[in-house]
C-alpha cells in the first residue's frame, strides 16, 4: 500500500493560488485545495514508501516560493 499524507500549508499573503499551481505540477501530489481557516492549502500526497513521501514533502512541497510552513499528517489506517 502506498504511503499517503495530508499536508496543511501556510502561504504568504496572496500566494495560495500560485503555490497551488506549482504543486499541481509535482508528481506524487494527488490533489491540492485552497481552504479557509488556519491554513491556506490542504495537499494530498502519495508515494510508494514513507521515506519517499518524506522526501516529497521536504524537497518539493516546502520548495515553491510563498510557502511559509507546513504540517504533515501521514495516513496510518
């Protein structure tokens, strides 16, 4: 079973749409939604292993200009 996570993303003011568009191009990102509340985006990411999922989050989801912080919730069941 692939490793999946929900990543909550904070963005700089006015950058949520640009971040969403950048993340939509990343392999392993299944879905990204702009939301209201404490975070700006909720991203669904999936990779074959937890290690690869971690690399995706650290190297690609943290990467786009405008991302200021993330919180990752790995699916366990």
